[in-house]
């Protein structure tokens, strides 16, 4: 892999991570179409480095927000002295929504990792997944006009979002 190819991979990751498209699928597709081949260990290291770079950028940009979330995530006690999820401030709720929403994909991803490894190497399946999700997102965007904000998000919705990310953990192109 050349420096130019590495830079382009970084650009692909940086752009696709923040859109409702699969950054992993686009990285795989780029490597396929540019005929970049390497062993599995190198692929894992490069993908991890690219995703870590995105995580680092997000961590820096949202640092103050993350600090607020961590400071509020354990304050379940209300003014009445009772402990309840609804007593949390919005930042504390968001923290737990992220944690709870991540659990389904993490569990399923770990359980079925061996079964899905061949899928990560099948550009046809990845292409179909990207196309299918594009169509689904288009129709959902057109038909579902209900907007949910962070202030109105519920625990049930967070679990639903996390559960839908199960496919993303299994098949690149479905996130």
C-alpha cells in the first residue's frame, strides 16, 4: 500500500463515518476496486487505526459533552430521595442510551464473528447490503416524518436503535 492509498483510505473513513452509510463497507470496496490486498492481520490493524482516528476526532470534538455525560450518568437520586432513571439530566440519560444501545450489537457481533468473516470478503454481498440500505433509508425518510430529538428519545428507542445496529455488526453495508 502506498502513502497515497493510505491517505485516500483515511479520507474515505473520515467522510463516510459521519453519514448514514457504512464506512467499513466503503473501506472494503475501496480496497477491492484499487486492488489492495494484504493479509488478515494487516487488514485488522489498518481498519482499527482508521476507526481509532475517527474515535479520537469525535473524542476531541465532543470532549466537554462527554465530561458532562460522565458527570451526570450516576445521579439517579431525585429531589424526593428516590432513585429513578427519569431523575437523570439529559446528559446522564444520553450516556445510558449509548451504553444500552451498544449492548445488542456487541453481543451478537462477538457471538457470530466467525460466521460473518467470509461476508466481509464478499464484495457482492457488501454491494447488495449498501444498495438495500440505501433504498430502505430513502423510503423510511420519505414515509416517516416523525422526528425524534435527544430530548425526546426514550429507553425503548435506544434499545431499538442498538438492535438495528446488529446487522451492522454482522454485515458491512448495513449500518
